[in-house]
């Protein structure tokens, strides 16, 4: 990902791209990022979600049709204390995983919609 030199970016949409766990590391320098769209990323899994953990200003995550992400990926978001909204659609995340994250981040609004079948 070629975003590493833009540390003032506040919104990023990497949907419908070939982004994978490894190159999702490119978001780490984006310290001002507040919103990220992760749509239909076939190569992003739970491991890739760890790359979001350093984004302390992140307030909104849209996780849509990124079927490699499960409850383990959600658990990697627990340090995002400013997170306000998490929208999850067609992933392997479960209600139990969403509830566990909500316990750790009680102020976040989590919207969990129809999920994909297990891989």
C-alpha cells in the first residue's frame, strides 16, 4: 500500500483491492486515521487486523465481506479506546465475539449483520 507518506490522512478506503495481511501494515504510520473501510478483502485475515491496533485515533471501522476475519480478529481491536462504531457484515465474526469486544470497549456501537459461512 502506498499510503505510508501521508500521515495526516483521516479516512481510508482499501475496499475491493488486493490488500492482504502483510501490506495492511502500511496503515501503521497513519496516526491521524479516524475511519477505515475494509470491503471485500479476500486476503485479509485475523492476523491483518493486528495492524489496526496502533491506530489510536481510529473511531470507525467498516468490515464488510472480509471473510477471513473472525472473533480472533475482533479481539485485536481491544486497545482502540476511541473506537465509536464498528460495522461488521459477512465475516466469520460471531455475536459472542462482538459481545466480548463490547465488554472491553463499552462505548463502541457494534453493528453485526449476516455473516459468512465458516471457511
